[in-house]
């Protein structure tokens, strides 16, 4: 009984990891491609460009680059506070 539960949990875990990877590949972005908030603060024009792309493509809004670019713009607009 315990062995089948462990096997079922392993299969479920693999399925969830696969789904997460599939979702990020659909968005055309991986965590390795994501730029940090600091990078976007230092490259504010790219942050603005990324934010435009994110705004125009709602399915990308929760991706790391969209979140980080928006955060960088908020920081720069608020003067670093």
C-alpha cells in the first residue's frame, strides 16, 4: 500500500513539474531567460519595452520578466523608495 502511494505521489509531482515547464515554454520564457529587477532598473528603456509587451499580451503578465520589469519601473518612478 505505501509503495503505491509513494509511486502515485512521484507521478503527480512529475506531472506538475512538467506542466509548469510547459506553461513557461508557451509564454516563450524560462526562468533562465528572466532578467532581474536590478537589471531592469539599470536598463530602464528595456523595462519600458518589456512592460509594453506585457501590457499588450495579458497571458505574459505573470511571467518573471513582466513582473520584474514592472517592479523596476515602479522603483524608478517612486525614486527608489
